[in-house]
């Protein structure tokens, strides 16, 4: 918890937390993470995408180091949104380090020499989960998954700096980005602990949950076109107010999605043009973030939104169009990893005080690096209770007691995976 506070002080914005991809702050937290990785006996490197990686090898039955075996990857991300909380992503990286501390095997001098497991352990601090700087999320984990697209190098930040320019300034060789990619045979799986970013566990009164899947997502930029006109001289029956059409569209998104099960639609941006106080808006731009547990249900709801927007704009004499800027399918956590996480959580329960029922199983409405890593290996996730469900905000919180329980559960999850692998 103290290290969460220490990382929170690495920020581009005094009085708030902000760390974006390929920034000076990114470099500083990577150096800190590398120091902490070495402290628990890990060899470290920064990969070609700027992800910080630590690895501790497995020991053979004869007690020698096996440097060629596959690894179980555990981690999360260290970048943030603007004015962020101090736990989103960060706590998952730090918990992974504590799991290594618990599981490492000391040598005669008391130093870590490996882990008595049938696989190595890698801890990864992903560099860009949020997509804050360049508008494209999961850049770091996409590179690890081998799904990097070269056209991403032309993405620009608000100052006009391209991703390619920022990477070179950071010290990365853009021609070597493929070296960050991992092969399926190199990995046993990927585990991530994360705060829930919602209130379900808090409402249940439970500390930990098994994650069943990560929500599918589609994002759109919508443009509503009307006609700019004088605010005083134009009667209502002659107005083609783009802002009112966009506002009604936002309300339609809320109405449609609230009537659905596990579908979430959010209009997070709305701008009117020309933007003068005395002009009826002739054009409006709005965003739409649409998420669902299942791809098909999400797409069906988008079609309903399209029909409603056609009706709204037709009635108001407006035109509209949509440009899809992001699409990601739902990622389902691997059943074997879900079972291991369930076993890990059960190991933390006090049978005298807590229910013997299975731990909560919930799907993640928020996106995570596992969405990208699922392309190369199986994914498992553990959620920690988030009091009041507040995230992406300075009031984001998690208790030290829940983190301690989560570390124990994650360590037991690793031991269960080791037992499963030996049995196989």
C-alpha cells in the first residue's frame, strides 16, 4: 500500500495522478518497478514496447535453474487516466511482486534462486492499458500478444507528436517492436488481480471474486448535422438544432441500455458547433461507448440505437452518421484458470465466519490487458472489492486487508495451477 502511494507521487500533474505512455513519468515508474522486481530475485528488462518485465526461473528437480521453460505471467498496468486513482492497474502489479516474494526459494545465502514450480513466473507492468495519450488502448499488451499494427505508429497525441516520435524519444527502436511478442508455447497463462471498478462486491459484502469474462466493447464517434441559425430570430418550428438532437440521442442510449441485462452505454463527450452563445448549433459531435457481456447482445443493442437515432433525427430534420473507432470482442477467462482462482479465494475464507458457498463470479464491465493477452494465452482474473465502486477518480479505494487477502488468494492460485500442471 505504501508503494501505491509512492507511485502516485510520480505524476505529470501536481496535485493529481497522471502518467501516460512514453512519458518521463512512464520511465520513472518502470525504473521503480524494476528495482522492486530485482528485490524479490527477478531478472528484469524493458521490452520493445516499453513494458517492464521481471522473471524468476523454475528450479529443476536436481536444483538447477531451468532458463528455457514456459512462464506463468502475472501483472497489470502502471499508466493512468488523467486525475486518476492510485490503485487501478497499479495494485495488480504490486500484488504480483508479493506473490513472487511468497513463492521464491532462498538459497544458502538467503537470496532468491528460483521457484519450486513446474514453470517460471514473469511479472509484467504493462505500459499503456488506458490509451490516454494516443487514444488507442492496450498498446503495451497488444505488442506482447503479437497483434501490433504498424499504422498505430502514426497516431498523434494532443501536441501532434506521433507515437513513432514518442517511442524514439523514449529510447525504443520502433523497428524491433515485434521482439515484444510472445509465443503461446512460452506461456502457461496470464493472471491479473484488479480492483473491481464497480460496486457489486461491496454490495455483496465480499472481498474477492472470480472474473468470468471481460466485456466486449465498441466505441463510436457520432456527428449530428443540422443548421446554424440566429438564436433570437429563428422560431422553434424552423430550427434544426443539432445539439438538441444529440442530447435526445444520449437520452435514448440511456433508455435502451437500462432496459437490457449487462449492457452499458455511455455518452462521455458532447460538443456543439459553432459553439457561440447566440447561435443555434448547426453540428454536434458525441461519443458512444457500448459494452456488453456478449458480442451478439452488444451488437443487437447498437442496431436498436441506430433505429432510434434514425427516428429522432428524422423527426427533428437532422442528419447523423457514425464512425466506429474501436471494437473488441468479449474475452472469456479460461475455465482452468477460473477454477484455480476460485480455489485461491476459498483458501482465504474463515469457515467459522464466512459462507462456505462458492466465491462470487462476475464479469468485468471494464477493459483490461487480458483482452489483448487472450490472443496468445489463457487469461484468469481476480477482482478485489472497491468500496462504493469508484474508479478512474482520486477517491478510488481498496483496503489493505483486502489486498493482503488477494495476495494470499493469488499465491494459492499459482500453487493450484502448479499442481494441475504436475498432474497433467
